[in-house]
């Protein structure tokens, strides 16, 4: 039986941003038919992560084979996507207490080495994040995905539900096609 790849948690300040960005770009390469360019650079990765963020890292014999970003979910809410009713923010940067992502831990930019995809590593990282979130008192896990990536149904099978979806035109975020961004949540 193969040994499970160990997972560890690293602060954004201590993470090897170049190695993580490289893995993210290789993993997101499977969507080249949908968007142009790379998903991130080391500096963009750290800016997107923001202060206090952490990364789950999966390493096998010193080689990074999986990673995912963990951060406060509120900082990733799209201003026009504030809950099922589209509740407007009362003021810039303030999230209404009833928003499904308020008090949630965000799981994002998940990446698995392409040769290791579909082997359960992504699911293990998500499970690790959920356990961490429960242990730290978060009320929910939040994530965002592009419907055209084909992952909405995967996350739904794991207990997540779409709380809001918005369509964007080609050109948005460098996409070559119109695409739908979905915010998803799972109570912990």
C-alpha cells in the first residue's frame, strides 16, 4: 500500500511562493482552453492570499505535489454577490452578519500536480481544511470556482452548495470565453 502524502500548514509569510505559484500554474494548465496566460505569479499569489493567510502543502520526498490557500472568507466576497438575495454592503469592506461567508474559512487556489490528479489528494486537502476550520471555530467553509471548470458538481457531492453565481463576459480575468463564477459554502 502506498504511503499517504503528509500535509502541513505554513503561513503565507513563510511559504515558498515561487514553488506554490509554479504548481498552481501547472494544475490550472488543464483549463488553457478557457483562459489565457498563467493563473498567478509569486507576488500575485501572496497579494491574493493577504495578511494572516496560510497554505496547506503536500510534499513527497521534498517535492511539492499539492497546495491550497486558507484565509478569512470575507475578503474574497465579490461586492455584487452578497448572499442569495444580493444584499448590498452597508459600507465598503463591511460584510453583513447574515452573509453565508461571514465567519467562514476560505479554501482557494487548490492545486495538485497534474500527474497526481484524481488520486484523492485534493479531497484530503479539503478535508484537512474542514477539520482545521472546525477546530478553530469557523462556522463554515467557503470556496469559489468557475462552473466551466466542471467542479461545482464535485463540491456539491462533498456537501457544498452554490450560494450565488454570476456570469462574466470573455476577457474578464483573462478568460477566453464567457464564464460563471460560483460562490459555494458548507456548514461546519
